[in-house]
C-alpha cells in the first residue's frame, strides 16, 4: 500500500470534523426533544382532565346518594371531608378524595382543588331546586376583558387543577408551591375564596391580560345536577 494513503487512513477525524458531527447530532436531538416535551405535557393535561371528569362524576354520585355535596378534604394528607355536624369547616380546599373514592392528583402529581357552595353541602337543610348557588366562572375575551362563562353566582361546586406551573398547588409530597408572584392575576384569583374562578386558554406570556395561565377549571352545571337528582327521585 502506498505509505501516504496508509497515513491518511490512520489519522482519524480532525477536531473540525468531530465538531461538525456533534453540531449535527445536537440539532437532531434538539429537534426531537421539543415534540417529545410537547407530547408529554399534552398527555399530562389529558390525564388531568380525565381525573377531574371522574371526580365530577363522583360528586354527582355522592349527591344522588346523600342529597347534598361533600365538603373539601380535611388536609393534604387526610382526604375525608372536613365536616362538623351538618356544615363544612371550609368551603374551599382540597378535593375530598377519600370520601369520594377517587384519585387526588392531577397529571402533574399535585392535589386537585375543590370549592362548594355552603348551602349545597349542608347535610340537614338539603338543597332544593331553588337553593341559591354562589360560585361564578369567568374567562377573558380576545381583548383580554373579563367575560362570564356561567351565570353570575350559578355554580354549586367546581374542581381546580393548578396546571403545569403548579402555582399555589400542593405536591404529592405535601409541599406548597409559591403563588407565582406578580403577573399571575387569574391564577391568583383561583387561589382565593373559591367564589370566583377563571377558566381560559393556556398562555406562557406573563404580559398577557391576567398573566401567564395554565390552570384547568371544571364545574358542576346546576341544570345537570338537578336533572340527575330529579331522575333519581331525590328532587323535588
């Protein structure tokens, strides 16, 4: 063999060639990571909605069996409803997962929130077709203005997932996450009294009206609740 050809065959890759290969590999990996990350987040969102739908069905079943809705859970570690006598000790807190017999976590492994109109959780003065509700769900229109998603004070109870960022949520390890600071007005609204909730499209932009947002809110329609109660002869 020609000595010059043998020398070229033994010299291996140059640093420039290796760098080019690494750049190409990095671009390929980077192009794969973004879709995989997006798919994973979509999967967690779908799991969350499924868990919330199941919890809502359990709330309907609880009302059909008892004639009233459950209280929020005692704590992040005790999923029994927090009730003393006929009334709840709180109107807003964690989903009472033990009482309902459902999972307590969303797709991001954080405990679901729950709020209930007190008149609908009274176990003595059972709610009727005329019992007033006190929860309102709102959104934002294309101009960022608050607009109603439900009639004012018309929702008996609602469920909340605090989304991917988890601001204000409690993790599976019972750690409370910070509320996100400035720029998360709508998510902070969902952390307050539970009488007004915001449900809107997700946004990572802190400059958007209401700030960045990824909460998921699911509520009980009074009309569906009443229809099921009447069909089961629990009402009127």
